[in-house]
C-alpha cells in the first residue's frame, strides 16, 4: 500500500499530470531490472504529459488516466471546478506548494467558497488535502480515482509480456482526454486493437462494496458486444470475483476511444468506490485484490 499512498499524495489535477508521469518513470527505472520484460518508456514533447510503457511485441494495451479532479483559483477567490469534484459540506484543499485552505459548498449559490478570508493566486490549482489510511478492509483516500488504476498497472507490470501500459491525461475533463491520441499511436505503430481501461467506478445498489471488480457493459459509451462477451467469458474462467455494471451516465477514456476513427475494442474494468471524486473515497481491499488479479489474467490471454 505504500506505493498507492505515494501516488495519492501527488498533486496532479488535469493539466498537471507530469508529476505523476515523472513518478512513474522513476519507479520503472528503479524497479524494472528483474521484470519479465523490461519496458521501453516512450514520452516527450510530442506526447505532452502522456507516457507509454511498451513491453516486448505488444498485442494489447491497458490504459489508466493520471489526472484528478480539483479547482482552479479564479479572480476574487472564485473556485472553478476541474472535472466534477464531489459536493461535500466542507473540505480542505491544497495547492502544489502544500498550502491548505478550508472550503465549503454553498448550496444556495451552487458554488464552492472559502471558509475564511484568504487570498488565492488566480490561476493556482487546488486538490483535496491528502489523507491516505487503511482501516480494516477499507482503503480511504482522495484520488483513488485513478491512482488505484495506476497502482494496478504497476502491480502487474513485473509479470507483463507483449503488452503496452498507456498513461493518459485530461480524462476528468469532459471529452478532453488524450486517450484518442494514444490509441492512434498504438494502433498505427503497434497494431493495437484491444485496450482495457483501468479506472475506478461507483458503488451502487447493484455494484456492491467488497464483491469484486466491476466490468462495465456500458456507461455513456458502449463497448462492442463481441469483445465485451469475450472478456466476460475470460473473467468467468478466471474464477476471480467480479460484478457486472450497467450505467447510463459517466464515462472514461474508453468513451473517447470508442468515438475515434480507429477500429479498437475497449472495455472498462475497475474497482467500485464510495464517494467518487470526494475528499474521502473508499475502496474495499477485496475489490483491489480482484482488480489486480483480473488484469494479470486478462493481459496474459489477450
């Protein structure tokens, strides 16, 4: 869990993913010596803050986004949401320098406000104050969406062969993510036409806490049925606990891939969490374990 805690401590709202990218680059360089295949790291100005880890001769990919929700300080201390931070009665937020301020959501005005008279620098960015902890079988922290997706990819990385891990940006901004750009690169350069989306979903009356990773039949995007059925069959054969999710709202990098011009199959597979996008997100340890085991199983069979 120490790796997950480190990931959750990084200030990286949409547009500032480079901090997570650089952490991953250092982690791979420090730890990949004894992996089954040492990946090639692909990044740079042409990729902005995105990152590809290319293992061997890849035939499939896993994609995880690096950004989180947060706020941009506007004029006169206005707090402009980045993505869709959950509405809470009150929370603490911090900037990249570690300064912390108290905020609350004004239901009458339908906007976030400062509790005290402080001055925020226009253009500065703010995210929930980190507060990682493990209590019993629950992992509690802001930014589990999607640092837990990244954690999953780094847990399976030592065993991977002939796969790509793609780390995307801007997913929390509606239709603003770079998943389409990365999928184009992977399709044209490596003929990748299968991508698993490692992200975090919601606990609902139908997707339960502690009953396994969720495989999404649809949200605002719809995976191709033939590929979806193939993945469900593999998951049943794996004997790893999983749940079926059907949603009419929400989206992911898969939505952007599905709307692209490239014939790439995708499907969302992720652990459910309570209080998504809030300052206290909760994920069950059993769901984390099943997510990791499911990705190990699927990547070796695609």
